C-alpha cells in the first residue's frame, strides 16, 4: 500500500514537473492586447476599405487580441462576409480570424 502511494506520488510529481517549462514559455497578453495588436487592427481596417465589393466596410468591426482578429458587424451577403474574412487573413501578423459577421439576408 505504501509502495503504491509512493509510486502514485512520484508519477504525479513527474507530470507536474514536465508541465513547468511549458508554463514559463506560455504568455498571455493583458486587456490591452499583445504588442502589435493595434497595428494589425489598423491594417485590417485599411485593407477592408480598399475593397469596393464590401458596400459598407466601416460597418465591420475589427478587434485583435493576441494576434487573433475578431470580425463583427452586419453585411448584405455571404460573399461580403467571406471577402471580409479573406481580407483580414492577408494582414501581416494575423494568426487566426474569428468571423462573427452576420448576413442581413439570413436574419429575415
């Protein structure tokens, strides 16, 4: 019984010790975002304004947190929604795009 408890404790200690290096590498940005997030947001907004097929690019909200771009807003078609996501992916530094843009035709 004692030997089993010791083995179990040793196993748990080894697992926890193996996780420590990962904790030191992992970083989280604060509420202000990571360095470069504001630049990514500005770049995505600029790229969206360059696309005439997006009837109202200013109606698309852009936020960036930890290099992940979050798109919100309301567009007229699914094509516009897809274009906005595609354009956002083109900005330097973007690691992922979360597209929460609603399509007006889908709301009827």
